[in-house]
């Protein structure tokens, strides 16, 4: 008698997840690739890629994006790793409060941070005006490469701090004691012992910062001015005021995906090279720093966190100022909050509802995928595991336009012979 096969709910789940990925992830990516190779005559062509790399007006955005991304990643690693080392190794006054402030530094939207820095360090910013009136020195304004780098670094270093802090908590204190006994202490121990033990986490944090900085749209749009970068150019080609070119935008999007994918693969290769398993039976115990070093770690912590949190403080301050139209005037009140609540009566609940539903859905799907990949390993689950990383390496400015557009518009795109200025 033939045995009847019972219904396996887990098989149905990974088939459903694979199908959802195919519809909502692979097909939009296929649409981007397909549209990127559609020429002016409607046939297959690489003219948009040739246009991008041959015209300095466009290819320069790639150089600018790399400049911003590489420098941001490097600075956030230096600031975040050093801050997490001081925070986890030594007693710092007010450490609980500073951990909360560090988290808040990374939670504000890029638009808000960029707006606040304009208010502080713009051509007529508070800090710029104060320094000029007090000393006669003209401070370089926030616009351009330096401003983008400052805003992104102070917004993204908390990610490195959180990642590396988690790695430091897994280091067994006996390893540090053994290094002391062997004469390896201080700065030498930091580079010879601590950094190698945290290297897989540092590489993971660098990938996260790289993708976030490369894909950031709001900060360069607000304070970049003439310093044009990839995400802004993609947005311009999709929704430009003087015309749109969806095929050219798709070609730029493909280039962006390739860049982030290559960096992601390199990070994975390096992570496997430095990978190891470690359990902290004796967690690190914070010590009390003494003398000038104690002053230095407190100054460093207070300065970095204070500078990163300054935009949020100023935004809160401005929210209580009286306004007349779009201008601030003397006095303080809650009128701005009353106006905001009145105008955003639908937006606020919608934000919480959509965000809450998305949070629950993401957590449930992530748990299911993690269980399937670890406990029910098959070819399909391995494919799902790989596909789950694709949204992570696709810049946001690439994802959203094709969520609502899967076909090339019927109208003829602009000529590829000359760049649009």
C-alpha cells in the first residue's frame, strides 16, 4: 500500500518566500537590467553605459560617490571603534546616558540632520555668524564635500559603535590578561589583540556604513550643492524637472548595484578569512583610567557624542521658537507643535501603523527564513539565503523608482549623444 505524503508546512513556507522574492525582488531587478540596455531605437544597446562613462559630467558622480563613501567609512571606523573601546574598557561618567545619546544620533532622518547642519554651519548659520562676529574669522560653510562628509560621519559612526561594542562583550577577559602577562598592553594590545578579535565585526560594520553612505540621498541633496553624487543623479534622471530618461537612470542603477555587490562579496570573503568562534566566559571588566588618559577618554567621548547630537538639540530648540510664516521671531511657544499636529493628523498615525506592520512582518519573515536556512538546508533555502542579501546591497535610490515602474515608458527617451545639463 502506497504511503500518502503528509502536507509539510515548512516546505510551503519556503516555496512561498521564494515566490515572493521572485515577484517583488528578482523581477524588478530584471526590469532595471532590461531597461538599461534599451537604446533610443528600442533595440538592444549599451549606449547608456557608454554615455555615462564617456561624459565627465556623469562619470564624475561616480568619483564623488566613492570619495564620500570611502572617507565616510574610514572616519566612522576610526571614531566608532575608538569610542566603543573606551566605552567598554573604561569607566566613563554618565556612560548610560551617552549610550542613549549615541543611539539617538543615528535615528534621525538624513533630511533632518542636513537641515540642522545648514542652520548651524550654513552661510548664515548660528555657529558661522557667531564665530565671524566674535573673532572676524569666516568659517567654511557646510556645503559641498566637507559638509556631506561631516553629516554622514556623525550620523553613521553609531552603527560602528554598536557593532564593535557587541564584539567587545564577547572577548574573554583572560585573553587580555594573558597579553598583559606577555608584555603586550596599551596601544600595542589594542592593535595586536583587540582589533584582530573584532575584525569580522568591523568588516560587517564597514559594509553597512559603505552601503548607507553610498545610497544616502537626503544629505547630498540638501548640502551637496554642486557636488553631485550617484543617488541624486539617479533621482534626477527619473524625476528631473527638465526631462526624464528612464533607460539612462536604469543604467546608472545597474552600475550602483554592481559596485555595492562587489563590495559585499569582498566583505564576505574577508569575513570568512578572519572568522572564528569565541565565547566570553569572563567578560571584560571596565577599569578606571588615571591621569591625563582619563581626561582624554572623557574629552573624546563628550566631544564626539556632543557634536553628533548637536543637530538634534538645535532642532528641538527651534521647535519651541515662535514663527511668522516661514521665519522665526522672538519668543517661545507651542504653536509649532499645534500646527504640526493639526496638519499631520493623518500622517502621524499612518507612520506608526505602517511602521508597526512593517516591523512585525520583517521580524516574522526574518525568523522563518533564519529557521529554514539553518534547520532545513536545501538548495531552495540556500538560494533564499543569498537572495535575502540582495535588498541589503541595492541602494535605496535604486529600489524605490522601480517599485511602481516595471516597463520602459512608451515615449522616446532623450538622445544619448550629449549630456543633459
